[in-house]
C-alpha cells in the first residue's frame, strides 16, 4: 500500500479525535472562508511547481506535457521544476485495480492541500489531458483576473 493511501486512511480515522480535541472557531461561518483565502493566497504566491508520481501508469513527463498544452498555462507564470523544491507540488497516483487516477496539489511550505481530484481513464496518457485541464482551471481561478477567465 503506498504512502499517500496510508496517510489518507490515518487522517480519516483520526480526524474525529482531532476535531474533538481542538477548539472550535468563534464563528463557524468564517472558518471555511478564511481557509479558502489562505489557499488562494498560496496559489497566487507560488512561482514554481513540481510533479511527483506514485504510479508507472502516469509519468511525470506525461503530465508536464499535458499541462504545457493547456491554453492558460503560459499566462499562469508557473515554472515546472524537476526536483521537488518548488512552491507547489502535484502528487499523482492511480488506485490499484481501477482506472481512477488521482491528484493532490499542496503548498510545500505550509503543507496545506490546495486542490484534489480524480480522473477516470484507461491509462495515464488519456488521463493526463483532463487532469491537466482540471489543475489549470483551479490555478487559473486563483491567479488570473476573472475577466480573463470569462473571456476564454
């Protein structure tokens, strides 16, 4: 079982305990809004991104090519690094015995999960296109002005 699946299982099993032990914010309505603002600020501040793949079915270079083919990629102003010392990290995996490819975008400095999603496709080459489209859409919503997104 790979490392990400174990971390997710532990997080899900321990989350009720963590919630019970932490103090609740004064206004529950403000908490989701402040975390979304923190996520947007982390995406805006990022200048570099790296990709890490846990599966042989979807390689790093395949997702890199798919990201660079997206029409808004150049306007995002992000550089893809080979070594994972970047501001943002994309972790890619494929669930065992399925055709479901997953991704998680995290801020490396704080460890905050900025986005996550999944794509159902037979292989990584086919999955890379829709996955790249989803990732660029998420990054564009935080980094590009709303008028530029609406125009496209």
